[in-house]
């Protein structure tokens, strides 16, 4: 039996560290839940290509799509002030 949740790291889609980190967290949670990209994409109403872009930190994805993915994976997104001097 083939494992449907490959643990393969791809090349980041941007140089934006915040987006790459967010995408990595979402991809990791999806894999931990045993969900394949196609199934999650269908659940939240985005294309698999869009989900791939989100998981690899790509730019140009509408925030409501990112939020829908996060919520489907039981995440809340929040802004947290940086510590002084950061």
C-alpha cells in the first residue's frame, strides 16, 4: 500500500520567510492529519494548485483562501506584536 501523504519538501515559492513558515505549518498539519492535498483543496473550495502555492509560501494567494485552509486544519490565525528590538 502506498502512503498517500508523502513527506516531501518542495522548493519555497517565494523569499518571504513569513509566508514560507506559514505554508510549512499548514502542510505539516495536513500531513499529520493524513489528508492529501486534493481532498483538503476540495473541502475548502480551492484548487490543488492554489493549496500547493500556499504550502510553499507563494505570494498572490487571496487571504480568505489561506484562512479557509487554516480553519479546515483547526488553526486560528492571529497577529502577534513583535518583541521590542525585533
